[in-house]
């Protein structure tokens, strides 16, 4: 396999060659996880494909097409497209603030013809692309220089500011985590990280007073003591915990979850789909699904380590870290370990833009794998 990949890098490979290089084992694993999501959407709808399972299956099929198309596209083309993608996503975020669609108390969607999209989901991938390009060719010393660091932080902070204005605290946290993690992987010195963490600690009370909305403050207070208002602000997390706990070791069985089918569980098809899975398949099922997620992450790290260019390595790590943060925040949220911040479980939760952006991210990851032997000159990074 390695010899074939090296030979392919030395000649003009055909589309068939690239399709053979796609890691179809990883695609199969992603499909298995997505099928678990389809099953849960079928279950929480009372054993019906409508209204959630059928649209989600269609989106996944479209997403698979996007994945394959992205995988066979030359990694150097994605590098050239990085800044334009970032700029377009940023313009869409601005458009959301100006004329976005309000849903569930937040302005997060914008209509493009007959389609509504959530630009904040697109920005997660676009930011990873743009930062990977910006940091490509930068030495460890370069990353820690004030000018380079300042530009990198600005690339993170500008979209984060527009997302927090929607308001969408959960996605803001992921955007910040993605960006800072890439800076760290590129070689950011601890001499910058330590005072930054201290700055965050100082900023927390200021954010509480001037940034967080009343409903976000209520979520934090509910997280600290959900039983204080179990029928009000604490309803969501209390019912989620009941669903997870009632699953026991092996679960109640498929289609037998009571919390979702009796409508005790809020947003059962989106943010809290994981709790329904835990109720029906129990601790064993939950651990099995987490193991599948872990294998996907392991594959992603392996792909990043095998890439020969810095851009490809950072892009792959950024994509897989974004996927990891999705899982970490959603699972922690529904188990009551962190406040509820409205982050879906990737490949499981119902949602169009989220599903397609995740699949596009996996397509970029697969492009890194297919073109892992491609070398990109270090001087081709940066802002041009």
C-alpha cells in the first residue's frame, strides 16, 4: 500500500486510483454510527420514519457524496480554497446577525433560496482550513511571535464574536477550542498559554456580568443545582439524567424508551438524542458507541501523522479535534457534567447543516489520507 501511494504521488493519478486510496473502512465505521442515529430518530418518533429519520437518511446520502468528492480533490486545491471558504463563512455569519432566522430563541439560521443553513457549523470547518493554511510553514518560533499569534487569535475571535451574538455559546466554545488547539499543535509556547489561562479565569466574572444572557445564566445555576427547580429550569437536565439512569446495564430495548416516547425528554431528536440511546441500549450500548467514536478519532490521528505536509497534518488534526469536541461537550452536557449549551451529537442528532458539515469534514480528512504523500513547500503557507 505504501509503495503504491508513493508511486501515485510521482505520476498523474486517475480518479479510480484516488477512489481505491479512500479509507473505506473508516467510511463504513461512519455509516454504522450514522445508522445508529437513524434508528434512534425512528424510535423517538414513535416507530415512524417521519418526520426525522427519512430527511436524515437523505442528508447522509448527500453527505457521503460530499465526502467522496472532497476526498478525491487534491489537497493543494483545498489549501488554495482555505481563505475564500473562511471569508464566505464569515460573511454568512454577518448575514445571520443582520437578517437571520430566529429559532428556539436564537438567531442562527439564514435562508439561501429554499434552503436554510446554519453558518456557524460551516465556520468550524472553514476556520480549521484557514488556520491550517496560515500556520503551514510556520516554525515553532514563528507561531509564538506576537504578530503571528495576534493574527491567529484574530482569525478565531472574529467569527467567535459573531456566533456568541446569535447567541450560540456552545458553538462559540468549539470554535475557540478548535482554533486554540491548532495553535498549540503548531508549536505555541507555554509562555503564552499559561497567562492566557489566567486571563480566562479573570474574564469569567466579566462574561457573567456583561456577556451571558439571562437564559444562559439560568443554565449555569441549574447545572449547579438542578433539583432546585426540577419542574422549571432544571427540567431538561433532570429528565436527561432519568433517561440515562433508567437504561441500566443493558437498556429497556429498542423502541421501548419511555422518556422520549412520553415526551418527557426535551429536544429528543437533537441535543438529547444521546440520552434516548442510553435509555434504550443501556450502559453496554453507550460504551459500545463511544468505542466506535474512539476508533474514528484514532483513525483520524493516524491519518494526520501519516501526512507529509504541515498543512495536511494540521487540517486532519483540526477536523478530528472538532469531531472530538462535539462528542465531549454533548455527552458531558446531557449527563449533567457541564451546563446545557446546545451542541448536537455528531452523526446521531437530527440536523441538516450539522450533518453535512461533519461529512464534509470527514471528506477533508479523507483527502489528507488520499494525498498523504503530497509535499507542499513550506513557503506556500501564510497570507497571500
